[in-house]
C-alpha cells in the first residue's frame, strides 16, 4: 500500500488535509504523480511545478512543500505539503 498525506497551511494553521491511497502496481514516481493529481482535484488546485529543490527534498525525506513559487496561479494559502506515510518495498 502506498499512502500520501497532503496538508494545506496558512499562517501556521492547518486548513485542509487528505490522505490518498494508491494500491496499483505502478512505479513509485507514477504513484506520487497520480496521488498529487488526486490531491489537487480534491483541493481544487492546479498541479504544482516540481522545482529541483522539491525533487531533492522528496528523494531525501519523502516529503516536500509547494509554495507560491510552484504555482502559476495565485494561491490563498502559504504552502501545500505532501508526505509519504506508508510505502511497500
């Protein structure tokens, strides 16, 4: 089982959160991208851009934050944080 926890924060307060589960046989990368797409649909957001800093952080600790620099449109929160909380190896 592969699960990602996504959280929206503004002024250090949790606005929304969701856990996405993916039981497919896809690669880890595909699971992350598909989960992020589901998260964005649930939160009514565009998909954020992955900057090099996001990629490196996610590879290192399975967690990253998307700030206003990752979105083309204006956002009404400080950041979107995603974290892998369960992963089969």
